[in-house]
């Protein structure tokens, strides 16, 4: 069974996501991502996000990804609800593709060390204006570690 199989969780912080999106050259995506993902309680419109302090009022929250032995990928929000779903395929010893064969497929590099996982996206060339590019950054949390919970 591949080392990637299991469920991996981390505590996400709004400031981490904002920093990663900015570093990836997608600062314009910040208000929409924060509003749509409910980072700031009571804020659901990107126009309500303060550009200078986009995470004001945001709380850290749990998030997880799971990879099954039969190739299913998914994510769970802080309440345990599934928020992403798709297929994944291993490519070599250190990469996987989510939704291989689709126009929105994204490749990620990964490393498993014991019960820790690190993920790094190959950000699609359509950045900064396409969903797969923004999503790849939000899925990976490049530079941060996920812990196995199952």
C-alpha cells in the first residue's frame, strides 16, 4: 500500500494561506478565497475582505485530506464534512495527480516521513486567473506539514 494512503490533517491558518497565495503570484485571489471558504465569520462577499488585513477575525481550523487505496481523494472541513472529491493517481515515487485526464488535473509532489506529509503543487500555467491554480495552493499548503490521523 502506498505511503500516501490514509487521512492527513493540519491546523490551517488564514495568514498562511494568504502568504502562500501572494508568494505564488495570486494576491487578487485572496478576497474571493477567504470569503468563499468562510475564513472570516459573517463574511461571504469578497468585497467585505479588508485588503490590508484580510484575516482580521479569522480563526485557525482543522482541515484534512484523504487518499484511499483505490484512488479516491477528498478533503474534510473543520466539521468533518467532505469539501473536495476526486480521483488521484501516483506518478513515480514522489508525485500524484488529482483528477488525472481532466482539464483541471493538478500534479503535486509529496514526501512522507513517518506520520508526516508535505505537499508541493505544480501550479498550473493558467495562474493567476484560474481555479486549478488557486486550488492547488490551497490544497498543498506548501512548506507546512500534515499529520496522519488514520
